[in-house]
């Protein structure tokens, strides 16, 4: 796998720990950031606005995606404009459907028409991609986040869906396709081979990036060493 600065795909960090995000940014390890309410809750973020403002006070030159909190479409749109006002580098994450399964057509269309950069999220099907692409415009930057990892969790190969999404986005919307919810480093290679523009990875996956291309014989030895050391630390005996 190519070094980060030679890859054809941009790596975004996906998380909500402010100190981790800023450390990653200062290290120049990624090309953008994404977060969502679930990650923020797990990270113990007490105040959405304060978290966003602290992050954007330092990160002004890379794209950052923040998600709306509402389920009602009118309120989604209102919140989207609030989030968009936080900075020129902000993308607003809009769920492709609400909790009742209703397509967020009007919200996405209205936001794009008003020039808001959107990141349509929680997309899992080709049909959803097709419907989203009909609403996007080449003069307004946009992202379509397909949860490839969740597709794979159902026993399906996400690659055909991702390739089709890339083709649709390039032909109809000039949007960027993001491979979301990767489970392993190999998914970055898969995303790149599918033509995806972005892959969003967690802190845990970022930490594994140095393993790319590692000698497998040495990796095997290190694994055995880990088992041996842990057995000794635990005081096991037979």
C-alpha cells in the first residue's frame, strides 16, 4: 500500500476525542475529519457547539463534517444552516433517510440550492446513491458517505456498490464518494481500487497504518512473542 502522500484516496479521521483529533491534525496524518453524534456520545462530549468551536478554532484548512441532530426535515434544514455557518471548511452531514425511512430529498435539495456543502450519510444502497446524485450540483462541493463496513457486516461484498456509486457521482453530481465504517487496513486498499475519493478511519485503524507492507514472518514472530509474554505476566502454568 502506498504512503499516505502517494495514495489516490484521501484519508479522513473519524472520531470525537478533541485532543486526538488535534494531535492527528498537527501530525499532518490525514486530509480531513468526520464525526457523528454516536462517536461524540462515546467520547463524552458534553456540549456539541463548544466541541465544534474548539475543533474549528485550530482546523481551518481541512474539511470537517458535522452532523445534524434532528429527525424532522424542517428542523434538519434549520440545524444544517447553523452548522454551515461555523466555517467555510464545514460539511453538513444529512442522513439519507430519517428514522421513519423517508428520503431526505427536500432537505438535501434545499441545502445544495443555497450553497451548503453537504455530506449525505448512512447510505447503504445503490438506489439511495442514485436518488442523492439527482439532487447534487457540480458547483457545490458534496460527499456521499456509503457505509461499506455495514454492507460487509450483512455478508455482502460492498465493492460493486462502491464502484457503482463512484460512477454515478462522477457522471451526475461530481460528488466525492466516501468509504465509511472500514473494519481493517485492507479496506483502504479496497476503497482505493473501487475509485473512492475518501476513506474515513478510526483512531484504532490510523494506529495500524504503519503495519502496511510489514514482513509477515516477522509479524508471526511478534505475535508468538506477545502470547508468550502475556502468559508469563499472567503467571499461567501447566
